[in-house]
């Protein structure tokens, strides 16, 4: 089993003038530490306009900085939106990053979220799947062709040689975001690696691993265009490793904030500056649903986390992506957690990797037939099993008060 670290770049309110600066500097230090500790991947999302939940609007810039402070860790777009980025610009940025990192890029792609993200770029929620698929078709030949043109519904460009070319040819490994379980089948059917959230149970993990590999190893794969198959199933899990379970839970509020924000942003649209998510979260974090979230993550002592991971290893999950940076989790706690896990837990599961790769090769070659487990009883993800956050918008009076506060602060500054 391989391990990654995951960055939404969450910065809850209240903010001060150096909030973003300090956060990004700390995040780079954390990835540098993860590289030294032997972690396999560092992933960053791309999101736009999602206040507090994600300030990760420029993953290529961040990963480029990380590439100069690391030596071995793979640098993953988890994911780059093909609805809000021109395919040529994606090809150029990814190839540059691949050269800067000496061929360490993983290219996760996705559709983007709802209208808050998509509409300012002229993208439609209704058409985002079609736009994504056309974007992938337009993008991938840019990595290899020296004379390429594309004419589609959403993207249209004349013959050009897109430069530079990536170090990894024909392209970095391909992944797709799986925000729900059905997308795992979509990823397999198109020969792409699946990036999803953790499953509600180890039995669910086994069912979906079997379904994914039964599809991607079959003759049912229909690629969207010409590209290399990437048979990999990775899941994102909340994470905090400490000496005791109690200490880990005390330091892991960020995981429940992440879950709260995930649900809030999927069910609300709001005007800039009108919602205080950290404030809203205070009403929810002590609920039964929030407390249940701790059980869904890899949160606890090394022994507790080890027991949970063995179940996922038995299910043949390829990679666990650890979500440590979330909410207001302290930089020191993140670093301590990464170091303790790397020392006490990770070596056991890294040692399993050669055997796992042999298993995967045999499955892809048809030498091992996996049981076709009915996934209907496993349609839930652990994250969606515990969310239920509502949230409220600020009243008109509160909005007026905020506006007056901003005006007073501006006058005082001048």
C-alpha cells in the first residue's frame, strides 16, 4: 500500500493579513517533511471561490514550489478542472511541472463543483461532464503531437506545437475525481485511476475494488481517446496519528470541519463574505453526526490506525491519501502526526507493496478472477454517511453590520 498527503488549503475565519502566507509556507514545509519521511504522493485540489474550505486555486504553482523542496514524492493534481481551464494551458502547465520535478507528476482531472465555481468561467453545471470529456480529448494529444489542432463544441484551436513536452511520455499517469461511488465505475470503464473518499466499511472497499478491477481489466474499457491505462484506486481519509486515541481525537477537529464544509458547499450558494463557515461549524461539531466522523477516519494511536489499515490492505486498496491539513489543525500537530505514522505504521504497509503489485499484474493479465460482489449494499461513502450539516446564511442585519465594520476598518487604515 502507498500513502499520500492531501491539501485543500483550508483557512478558516477569522483571517489576518498573513493568514494565507503562513498557511502556504507551512504546507510546503509539511510536504518537504513528508518527502523525507518516505510518503509516496502529495496531492492538491483545484477549487475556486470556496471561502475557508479551499484556497487552492493554483495547484500548479504550489506543486512547482514543492518540486524544488522535495526529491522523491510524487506531485499530484487532485484534481485539475477541465471545465475552467483551457486544454492548451493545462498541457503547458503540467509539462512544465513534470520537467521541474524530474517526471514526478500525477495528472488527476475533474469537472469542478457547482455554480459557485463554474459559472464565473462560463461553464455550465448541466454540461460539465460533456465539457470534461471533450477537454480530456483536446488535452492529451498536446503532450506528444508536434502539429495538433482540435475543433469541438467547447474548445477550438488551430494547428500548433504545444510546448514544452512532459518528461513522462506519452503523459503523466491519469486519474479522475470520484466524488461519488458511481464515478469509480466510470473511471474503470475509461481506463483511468480513481480518486475517491474512503468507504463506509472494509467490506464496501473490497466490493468496489473488485468492481473497479473487474471492469478495468476487461474488454469493456472504452477510452475517451488514446492514452495509457492507469489501474489505481486511491481513497482520501481523515487523519491524525498521536500517541493515544484520546490525543489524536483532541487534535483532529479539522476533519469534522472538512466534512461540514463539504456538505455545506454542495448544498448552498452564497455571496462573497456572507457566510462564516468556522462560526457555523461551532453549532455542528458537537453533534452525534460530527462525533461519528472521528470513527470514519484514520484517527488514533499507531495501533488503532494500523488495525484499520490492515482491513483496507486486505481489500487491495492501492493508496490511502491522508487528509491532515484541515480546519485549524496546528502545523506542529500535522508534522508530529506525519513523523509518528511514518515511523510506527507506514513501514509495515510499504513492505506489502511488492506483493500487491504482483496481485495487480495478475488481475490485469486475467490470471486472477475477482469475485463480483454486489455493490448495491455498499453505495455509501464514509464521508456521506456522517454529513448532515445544514448551515444558515447571515441575516440582513448581520450583513449590514459586517459592511459597516469593513468600512470602519478601511477608514481607520487610511
